[in-house]
C-alpha cells in the first residue's frame, strides 16, 4: 500500500477528479493581471474570498483543517484535487499517519513500504 493510499484510508479522504461530486475542492486561480491565487472550498461557484482564497499556497495543516470541517457523520470526504502531489507532500502525509496510527501499526506500514 502506498503512502497516499494509506493516508486516504486513515484520513477518510477520497481523491476524485469530478468536481460535481466533491465535498472539498483544492486548486489555483489566475488573476487577469497574472497573479496566482489558491483556494480550498466546499463550493467553488461561491468562493468566500475572506476565508477560502489564499495569496500564498496553504500549508498541509490548513488544508486538513478545511477537510475536517467538511466531515459529516464520519463519512469519507471527496476531495477534488488535480495535482495531489503538489498539495499533499509525502513527508506531511507520513507525519499525519504517524500522529493518527499507533506506533506498532505505523512501524509495520513504513517497513512494508520499503
């Protein structure tokens, strides 16, 4: 099992490529004058610029906080993200797994991965 697969399982996240089925969408927008903006939102059609749009790319903890806000009744959250590796670094995913799993399970997973 890859780090990404284990991360999805432990975090109750399902990465998808269909925006219409997403609970959270993560992406980038370009302004008319060439600047890049980043967003993490539950509704890309109604972006809340004061709380969902970022001038700098949000860090892992900010993204995970927004994903946790989308959890409903312990269901898996569908996350729309075109370039997963760009937003979810393997180092951050491993740190998340280490914090969520018991030590023995995490060690078994990391040994299995090698």
